[in-house]
């Protein structure tokens, strides 16, 4: 059971028939495959196992364009969706290709709207600060509340989100940042656009071909959309803020939870 209907099921309850349908493994990065800001051996090894199994791994993240350029080039992934759905970067024939969401084509126009929003939020919330990776972002604003010290309470993240929304922005709380942008797109719409454009994925027929791993409220659209969704156990911290829960949950947290989920998925496909 999931969402308002009940608690997620343990990942050990994942059925072989459902695992056998999967072709695309989508996942958040921060605190889903990382822990304390680092990418552990277990989760990076899990990405290589997916690669060897012929499954397409796609990070779907709030991280910036600068990070996504590196990830698309150097990680064993098929593509990366970044800045909460502004774009997808992927390698094809030795070249880095970009697929931008139709609402995120002009970085200068985005900055003209986001800079005043940044000033407003920082003036209203003591202790709030822009994320250290803000310099490499194209289309969104990231306010750090938990990536670096001092860690601010979750209530402060909620206030930052509400302030951004009061100025007409879309805002989501991750495990470390509040991300804000102008546009109706999100992680889900860009992930579906990428899968459809590149693979002919059908949003009705092919829902069962996707599994999604996440850990925080900004993953809710993905949890709501994909019947096969998995939360790593640290998602429990955010359950009071969430309307839609993942279908399954791991016993381990962070990257070890991701590796646990991948092990279960691949083990059922043998």
C-alpha cells in the first residue's frame, strides 16, 4: 500500500514479475545514493551492476547544470535530469547532448527573475544562504538549509518554500536544499519527456518499465506517478510533510538503501 492508503511495503516484498518489466532505473542523488555528501562504494557499484545488466540508469536531481555535465560524461548512467526538471544531459556518439524543457530555454531570463527572489528570501530568513553550487546553475535557485553547517530545522525549510511560492515561484524541499524556479515543469515532466523523445516510452503502456528511488518531498511527483517506487529508509524523516509515499521502502538508508533496492531488483531478474 502507498500514500494515504498506508505505509510503504518493505523492498523484500517486491515481486519477480514486476522486477522483470523494469528497463529504466530513475533515482534522486542527494541522500538517495549519497550519505553525508559522499557517494559510497555500495551505491556506485550498484550503478555499474545496473549498467552490466543492460538497464538504463538515470539520476533525476536538483543539482546544477555544472554537476550534470560531469555526471553525464563520467558516471555509468544513460542520462541525467537536472535542476528539478529543467533539462536532461546525455552522451550520444561521443558527444554531450542537451534536451531542455520547453519552459527553460533562456538562462538570462531565469536569472532576472530569480535574483530578486534570492534577495527576498535571504532578507526574510535568518541563517538562510544560497547553496555553494549556485554558481553553476542555469535555471533555478537553491537555498541551503542542511547541506552545510549550521543545519537549519525543517520548519525553516518549509518557511523558505512558502516564501518562494508567495512570489509565484515553484519550490520543492529536498533533503539539503529548497529549490525554486519559475515554470510548471518538475522532475517528473522532464524525465517523461526524455524517455519519450529518446526511447519512444509510452506514459500509459510503459509505466511498469520504470522504477524510481528517492528520499524526500521533492520526489513526491515521481512516487505518485510510478507504481514501482522505492524510498530509501531515511525518507521516513519527511513522511509528515508528504501526501504521497513510495510503494516500497528499504531497510537501509541512503546509498546503502539504494544498493539494497538494486540488489533485490537484479536478484529477481536472474
